[in-house]
């Protein structure tokens, strides 16, 4: 549930004002810092809460200033990614180390935990256990794999958190402050479309992922997968809007609708992303509206 952590703080700012909402957020920063320093001896918790605090501030400002949720989400998300990337690059330069050497140092610090994990994997009958054991015995391979997937997974994590928390904040604001008229709501997040110009970029990513390693080297394949994951997330958002429109069209509401949406998102996210992609040609929403009008 950590992905939804910015939502209550962002909603608090929207409902009770910046002074109270930000004050509670700062108090949370102090508490998380004290726990990280005195109890855990590790600042991972504080770092995560700091990101949550920044996300909540960004979402609440977009909602309160009546900015376009889509433009605000993209702008804030890219700004946050650039900020974190710059801070990481500055850290590596100041410490005179590479990202791989940093990852290796963190693996060495977790040697005891990795040994325990290795014992559990050795007892496992999973078909991927051999591959996992190989990684646990080769920290350099583990570091290489982390470096290969981290950029796109970091990108996806940032926008996934922003999208869901902005959706919940805008929807809650509309329901709790129903007497007020708002220029934007969560519906704007459900009706946006990825510009058609990104389809060739996705096609390039698919080509690099399939044939990049064979003709251009391993790095080309990695770039291809980064493009697929990053753009695929936005097509997932577009497809999610199509899914909600479909459920509205068939008249499915209530608890069963909630359970169905959760199951589809968790088990069929590639299908949702594909629906978002093909929505660029078929415009599924207009089809639902047309049929409903004919009836």
C-alpha cells in the first residue's frame, strides 16, 4: 500500500489548507528522521517519506491551482526524475565512484541477508531458482541487472505513484466538496490520449528489444526495453480509461466492479496497455457513446 502514501497528505492540504497540511507533512518528516536515525540506523524510511512528501505537495498544488492534471503530472514527474538523476550524478562524482561500484558496495553491506536468502532459494523447487542462485553468487551480474532495469522501473514507479494518487485526490475532492465547481477532475486522467507521434517511438523500442542485441549490441536492446516500459505505462493509463468507459457502458458498478478492476489491473496490465495503444486507431470511447445513443 506504500504506493498510495501521498494521497492522505495531498487530500489534507486540499481540504484543510496549505498551513495545516504542510505542517502535518513536516511533522511526519521529523518523526521519520528520528525513527530512521535512532531505531533503524538506516535512512531508507526517511528518504521514501521525503519523496512521498514532495509528491503530495506537487499533487495538492496542481489540484488547488486548477492546473491540467495530465500536464501537471507529466511536468512534475519529469522534473522530479531530473532532480533525482542530478542529485545521484552529483553524489557519484563527489564520492568518485560509478553506479556499479555503488551497487556492489550496497550488496556487500547486505551479505548476511543475501546468505539467508540463498539458503531459502536452494530449498526452492522453482524453475528460476538456478538463475537466482547464479545472481546471488555473482554480485557483479546482480549489479549489471540492476543497472539495466533501474532507469525504466524508476520512471514507471514515479508516474505510477503520481497518477494513482492524483486520481484519488481529484476524485475525493470532487465528492467531498461537491458544492464547488472545478475546472478539472479525475475524469481528465481517464480521457487523455498519448499523442500519436509516440507510436513510432514505441515501434523503435520493439525493434531494438527484438533485434538490437543481434545487430547493435546489448546496450541497444536495453534501450529498447526502456522505451517499451516507459511508453507502455502511459498506454496503460490510456487503456485504463477505456476500461472504465467500458464498465460504465455495460452498467457495472459497486463492489463487483472494484474487484474486477483490481483483478484486471494486476493480472491483465499488458492487455490494458495494448487497448490503450490501439485506442489511437479505433477510438473505443466514441464507439461506446455511439452505441449507447443508438439504444
